[in-house]
């Protein structure tokens, strides 16, 4: 696809406008006192439930949602919807099991919840390590989305364009986090949530108007233009070829449903409100926003298939990441028209805003894990450690950005929703078991926690490395190599049970036993909020 200079100019102007707004927010936030951990990590805990709910939605509705899911639905129909359903259903688990209890027990990170009843140093090192791994995997997906989007904008397939786009996004996210902290990140996410919901609503309405408001007509046209007929509306195109693909479907579904409650950047959002009740209400706000958004991604995916055709989407980007921008251009009147130019540029700018807001939240969570968990565990205790910890977090943001840029450049040919699925699998394998065991199992011990984290994290990462994602397939990160001995693309069906099993085995084999008194204190604190920060 190629765009003339007017198209490029308009989209670049809108990009620049959003970047200017976000930098202004960061500048405003940086003028406030950022030296304390409470301000840098949690924004002073002063956000209302509605504000935090919009920020959670802005943090969660990533490039995987806006670009990747709609693209998968446009290419594979019914099977692509598993992402929309999985991402939404996951929030029921967060609402029922995590939001209030995490807010009452913790201060800034997942490790804060665990150390209320477990030995601090080994637990912080383990969970800090797993949080960084999950965050980097999640960031890679956003980087791939950024490269794809800017290459589409400039009408260039040159890898150098994607490279510079990924580097630019990495640089911006470092600026947002190191200068503005949680306060700037939150307001950037709120602005992004409004933009994304507005853009999705406008496109959904335009798609439905094309079919007279009749979803049956939309689905029938999508099936016809897909080239797959009625099979497009039935399970099996993406996950139904054989037993391995069916297991991949199960593995992905489990990872999506269980992974959200283990994502560090989502858990950290519960610390930005003053009380556990506010945390629960923010999740309700988030569920309303996220639920309506994922319903709209289904309309946009089938709309792209019906109006453009699956082959057109695939020809422009084999992973389907450009389906929504192409659909916007078509709905505006097509290539070369003023309406097509304006709508394409607006959607491209919203998608870019989505990427910037999400990477800021993930980078902040990962830098908090490095500084508050890893550095705080290894450094000597000093009177000025909180101030030094914030300084370490700023430096860590640079390192996380560099790692995400490097990996993002390697994974440019993979679908962004698929990449996020890998991050969810690792989060559900390493973080979720230890969180649930700590909150609900009286006998759980420090040894069980370490076995749980490493017993989920190591198998998940190893299985990804040995899967077709990394080698052995044309779309792999290293297509020229072949050391793929694990057949599934998502390791969740194996690594998640291993995380729970390792935690159980480590606990029942620990002769020291659990500290029942500390568990009782943690239980009271989790349920009542007594002693919460």
C-alpha cells in the first residue's frame, strides 16, 4: 500500500499533536515531587475509581487489541475471536480474586503482597525477575505494532523504517516513565482510552451503517469475501487443522483468561487509588469499557473481511496487523480521497497513541520491579534508600527500553495479539500461582513460593524458545534455523499447571512449615485493609 505526501503529512501532524500533548503531561507531572516512591510508583494514590478505571482500560487495550485482534478476525473469522473473549473474561477473575486483596496487602509491586507472610529477599528476587520477563515480552508486541503502523503510514516496506519507528517509541517511553512517573503515565492512559473508544465507536458505526445495521448481513458478506465460505464463521481455520492446533487453542485460552491477574502493569494500577473499595470500583469501570471495546473489535474484524476481503488484508500485512487502518481508509472513501485520508490518519494516530500509552505503563511496572524488588533486595539498607530506589527505577527504564527495542526488531513478522498471548502465558505460569497460593493457602511457604515462580517461569520461557515461534517456520523470529522441538506456539497448557504443581510440591516438602501467625495477619489485612499503605 502506498500513500501520497498529503496522507503522510496529515497522519504525521496528528502523531506529532498527540506526542506534544503527552510530553506536556509529562512535563506537568515532572514538576511535582517525584522523589518519593509513593509519588513515582503510585501517583500519590490520589486517583478516583473512574480515573483509574479509564487508566486501566487505556493500559489494557493495547496494540494487540486494536490492531492484532481485528486482523486475526479478518483473516481467520471465528477463531480470531478467542482473543476478544479471553481478554474480557479474564477481568472477572481479577475482580473476584485480585483487586481488593492486592490493594490491601501491597504497596507498589506483586512482591509486596507476598512478603507480608514470606521471607523477603528470595521472594523479591524471584518475582522481580518474573515481572521483568513478562513486561519485556509484552513490550515486544507493542514495538512490533509501532513498526508496522509507521511503515504503513509512510507507505514503505523498508526494514529501516520499522527500525527507526521502534527506536522512537522506545525513546519516548523512557522519557514518559523517567520524567513523569505514574502520574504522567496515568493521564496519558486516560487520554488514550478516550481516543481509542471514540475511534472504535466511530468505525463500528460506519461499518454497521454499510450493512443497514444488520449484523447477519455483515457476517454473510465477510464469509463470502474471505474465500472460505461458511467455514469462516465456524471454528477450525486457525486452531482446527490437527490435534496440535487444537491444543494450541486450549493453551491460548487458558493463558488469556488466567494471565491478566499476573500482569505486573495491571496489578500496579490497584495501588494508585486510596482504598480497596476504590480498587474494586475501578475494575468495574474498566470491565465496562473493555467489554464494549472488545465487542467492537469483532465488528471491525468482520467488517474488514466483508469490505476489503481477507486476501487484501493478508497481502498488505501477512499477520493482519494493518486491517483496521485499511478499513478506516476504505470507510472514508478509499485511497486518494479526502475522507479516506482523514479517517486513515485519525485511526493511525489513535493506534500510535495506544502503543505509547501501553508501553509507558509496562515500562513503569518493570522498572519498579527492578528498583523496588531486585535493587532493594540486594542493596545495603540506607537512610536514603527510597530516593536512591527511584533513581534506579529511572535508569532501569532505559535498560528495559533498550531490551524491548532489540527484541521488537527481531519479531517484526509476528502478529501483535499472538505476541501478547505469550506474555499472558508467562504471567499465568510464574505470577498467578504464587499470588493465589499466598492469599488463599494457609500452609504455603517461602520454599513453595520460589518453586512456584521459577517452576512456572523457566518452563514457559524454555518452551517458547523451543517452539515454532522462535525457529522452524517461515514466520519465526529465526526462520533460517530449526530447533523447534515443542510443537505448540503457546506454552500455557503445560507451563501454567507446572507453576501450580511446583508451588504445591515445594510447600509439602518444606519441613520448616508455614508461619501460621503471619498468614493470619495477612488474611486479616487482605480482607479488612487494616495496616494497608
